[in-house]
C-alpha cells in the first residue's frame, strides 16, 4: 500500500461549479435502474455468487456490505463486464448487460472505482480524468488526424487574436479541438469537485493515498455514468477523511448519479446509504434501510459471529 | 561514459526546450528544416566531414540522405505501434515490402499483374497504373494487411504478438519470392514508376542520378508524417494508447475500447511503413524479395528502441544514427555487426529508455525496475 499521508479536511473542499458537471439523467428518481436477477457465478467448484437478487433504483445510494469474501467485489465485476454470470441476468435500464464488454458497459452508463487503486500511474491527475471524459467524446482516430469535422464556434469559443480568429470564423473549429477543450475544463472541474485540483498536474503515482482514491472517483465521474460503483472508497482512511467522503458521496448523488458503494465501515455505510444489501458467502442475507439492516439478527451474526446463548 | 551522460542530463535540454518562448521554438524548428533541405549540398568545412562521399569508394551523399529519411519515416510509423500503443511488432518489414511491391506490381509495365491487365483489357504495352494512383493503392494494401494481421493477433498479449508478427514479415518475403507469375519471383520487378515531374536536361525530374530530389520529396513526406503522428500523440487517441499501456483492464472499465485503438495503431503503423516502402521501391526502380530480409525488421525496432521509444524526436535520432553511421564508416564494413551489437548492449545498459527518451516511457521503465527489485526482495 502506498504511504498514507493524512490530509487535512479543509484542503479537500469542493470548489467546483456543480452546474458544469451535473449529468443529464434519462428517467425518474425511484424507478429501477439496474436489476441483478438471480445471478449465480461459479469458478470451477467455488460458488462466488449464489442466486443473488436485488435492484438499484435511480437516485439512491445503495450500500453493498458483507464480511470479507462475501462476493461483493465479484458482484461488481459481474456488473461491469469483467466476469460473465454463470446463471441469471443483469439488466441496466431494461437492457441485458451480462456478458457485454467492459467498455460497452461504460458507454451504457456504469462506471466504477477499484478496491486496490488502479489509476494510470504515469499520467497526470488531469490526464487520468481526461481519459474518463474521452469516453463521451465522438472524435474518431481519423477525426484526430485530419480534423475535417468542423463546428461553427460560438463567440466565446473564438480565439482572441486576429489571424486565428478570422480563420476560425471562416473554417470553423474542429470538433476534436472543442472536445479536447471541453474535456480539459470538465476534468478540472471534477478535480475541484473531489477536492484535489491543487495537484492536477502531478503524476498520479506521486499523489498521496487519499488523493489517489479521490482521483479514482473523479475519473469514474468523468465518464458521466448514471450508476457509479465505489469499491471500498474509504479503505485506509482516518475518521476525518471518512467524514469527508460521506459528504462527497452525497454530493455525487446530488449531481444526478446513482451510487452503489461497497464498504466495510459500518458507521460510514449506515450514515450515508438509503438502502443496504448484505451478502454473506455469496448469498444475499438481508436487504433494507440502514435501520432495518442494523437490527437484523442475521446481519449481526454475520458481522459479530453467533452469540453463545443463541445455540 | 556515465559522466558524459550525467553532464548531458545536466543540460536539461528537454526542459529548456519546453520552457523556451514559442517564437524561439518556431524559428529553431524552421532553421532545422531549412538546414535539412540544404544538407545534400553541404560543402562548408568542417561540417562537410559528415558527408559520406569524401573518398571515392564512399556512397553517394544524397542517396544516403534519402535512405536515412525513408528509414526515419518507417521508424516514426513503427513508433506508433511500439512507442505509443506498446505493441511489439517484429515484422514491420512486411508492410515496408508490401508498399514497395504495390507500386512495382501496379505501376511497372513489366510486372505480371500489369501485363495481365493489359491483355485482359486490350491496353497498349506501355500502359501501367500511374504513380499518383499507386500511392493510395500501396497505402490501402499495407493498411489492409495490417488490419488482417492485427484483427486476430491483437487479442494476444505480450510475447505472442511479437512471434506472430515475426512470422508475418517472413511470410511476405517468401510469398513474394515464390509467386513467380505474380511478383516475378526472385528476379523481382524492374521499371518501377517514379513520381511525375518536368523534364530537366533530357532526364525526368526524378531519376537515378539526381538523388537530392528524391531526398527532398521524402523529407516533405517525413515532415507530414511527423506532424500527423504528433497530432495523434497529444489527443484522445494518444491518451487511450497510454492508458492501455499502463493498465488495460482499468482502461476498458473507463470506456477505452482497447482492441479498437490497438488495431488503429497497427493500421496506422502499417500504412506509414507501406509509404516508406513505396518511396524506397520507386527510387530503386527495382524491387526484389532479398531487399526485405528479416534483419531490416530488427533494424527498425532497434531505431525505435535506441532512439527512445515513444518520443518522435528520439526515434528520428535513432533512425539517423543507425542508417548514417554504417554508411559513413563503410571502410570498417566487416566490423559493422560487431559495432552494432556493442552499441545495442551499451545503450541497453547505460540508457535503457533510449538516447532521447520519452519522459513517460523512462518513468515506466523505472517503475518496472522497482517492481522487479521488490519481487526479487520478496523471493
């Protein structure tokens, strides 16, 4: 694990303009966005997921919890195309996505972060986020090479100086240039949103641990996902940072994203989620609001072990 | 040796260049280009010592310059594949050969293909596809070959790709050698067409004697290719390649269509290789299979790796050194393989990231080294 620098909470303030990074959603809050339908996943003889069944509704923050090895990350991997379920289906916006390629699933509108941070280490923070933005851009390889697709620019997009300005007025500006600019602006805004814009131009590998975690979130947000899946975003955080993260997760929801979060830390999960699904040994053992789940004897047993007097 | 390297590093040329004002960079670039165009007539001492024709046995200076630029074009194309996309292509000579053979097969009146067309469509014996039309044909042929080779093999990772491409380079040459009634077999094809141009002194503009014209033509194409390649590097495409190189699975989850971008890299590399081959074949006015031996593939890879994979300037330097030095020191010919091997080993030991490295590539190599050391420490 990279060295862990403790970052003061005040440094990580969101200074972004939310209007610029909010996404457009295509449905009403509360309707089913993703449906995990009786999914079973076997690796040889090992059953990683056994008939798991739950759905995610638009606009909510859903927690997916369970002890180590319960199949939470496997479930994520099935949803983002890394694994194909052995049985059952996963539907996103009423579309079957089990077995679809990961990049296609991303284009459909699901993004994720990784439990063990997987940034592009030699790219700057800004470039990492720009890779995410590119997922929504339309310029092709030939478009980059020849820049033949021109767009009539608005007044604000025109260059200030003379020759370039007249050139852009006559021939327009290539879509590539405009997308590149928009991507850069949006990426910067997202870095501000997660609170790490002060080190935007630093190579990802050199960022402190907390920054790397936030950068992963910014990169996932850049792909404009309707559903964002956070895999243990608070791993290795101190209580102050966890508090910060809870605020960030809520703000992500306010931008229009639906959030699925895997987490070990019960305090964080109970504090931030609307609903919780509990997995144990690849099976769903409980589902409900944080209060219901916290009272559920099966959940308590799974986390604390069976009480002696119950036997 | 390492002291020399350290003092070179102390100059921080890359940083200074980046920090220089824009007008300075433009002027410097224009001066370099102007000097490059002037090179064939270079006659001012002491610079003239770089010429290769100082003694009577030396090679024609302008021809050497032409070859350098053709290899530079090929190296810039291969750099897209190896340096940008991180795919080891050991059969690049195959695309180079395809480019040369396309212009020969369709443009030469004595090629079996053109003769077949002549008799099929009742054309005169002088008829052949004009040179200008041969350019798109050559690019299309090598690009198609790149896609056909890439589509199944780019799903492989790492070493497998290198082995398959290695085979491809040989397949092209052996096919050209054995398909007697299409490619003329080992005898090759003569009368390869040259670019059109006004006649001067009773000779066509592009002829075998005035090599500097070929050099200028190649230089113009090189500048164009370098310009396009740097456009790719600093765009979403370059970022996608870099992301794939660093973590292919994470890139896929972030919406980067890995296979598509790798195939594009392959196709772009292939068509640039074809273009270089076309220039070579046209200048020689003669194409034969033995000109496309496998060692040329390795030479191209060596240019990219020694120069600095991923950095266009580095790759140009690599191509220049590996083409120019053997020509300049022809009298030491029998020492060539030895010197070549020694140079490779020295570069790999002292400067594994290449002579003019890409900063990112250098950092990646450094990372790998740390990972290997950690792994060794764990074991």
